[in-house]
C-alpha cells in the first residue's frame, strides 16, 4: 500500500482562468454523484474527476488522490491534496496545459516519505524551510535559527543554528530517550525548480 502524500497548492494567474478552474472544481464536489465512478473515500473530490472534466484520460495523468479545502481569493485558487505515493505533479502540469496563464506554487510532504519539497523559492505562499517534530506537535519554521531555538527549548540544551547541529541534537535526544513514544525528528524543506518535477 502506498503511503499518503499531502500537498498544499496555490494557482495564480488570469482571473477568468482562475474562476473557470475554481468553478469546475466546485461543481464537481457539489454533484450528487461523482463524474467518474471511483472507489476513493471522497468520490466527488477524486482528482480523476477533474482530469475527466478537462477532457483528459485518467489513465494518462496520475490522479490517485483527492482534493479538499478549495477556496478562491482574487486571482488565486487554493486547495489541498492527499495522494498515494507521490505528489500530484502530473495534475499540475495538466492544469497548465488547459490554463496557460496560471502559475502554481506547492508545498508537499509524505507520511513516511523522506522528502519535504516546495517550488516557492521566494516564500510567497510557503515560506517554511524547516520542520521540527517533537512532543506534542510538529512545528514549521522559516529559519534555521527559529528551528534551533524551538528544539533548544524542548531539549533544555543550547543548539547552534546549523543543520548538522539540529540533526545531531535530534539524534542525541532519541538515543537518551529510547523509551519515548515520540522520537524527535527534524526535516529540511527542499526548494526545487519546476523543471525538477517528476
């Protein structure tokens, strides 16, 4: 079974194209029955419905997942996806074929998937670059200094604001607290270019 991958997406561009995409997605999720019969837990919000609505073949675009939290603001549409095994990059590329004025920004992470990615180099929508997961919550930080301060407060030890020191502090904590039900985990959100999307 493929692990879930969670992706937050922002598409911005020509307001008419944004409205068109938003309208199609809203109508799909408000239907009485899904456009395409499927076995997903939110069958009306299955990504394959959107693929089919835009006249494409669901077998030619990876669409194993659903969307939620759909909203529009000005010339931007926002939504969240949960997909199986990999981010919805195929879907995003398909949307650009149908709506050429649009540009997309995303932040994606997987449950047990060892990658946290964004294409938002300027941090317009997704400015976080570090994740510190320690009891009781997972926290996101824009700077290594903020991440180091958070982990320092948790461990009670001063941690220098470098990636190596952050990783070492997490390893040291986990070694000395082997019986803990919540190991400390740190992640770096990698900025990738749109040409690196698979």
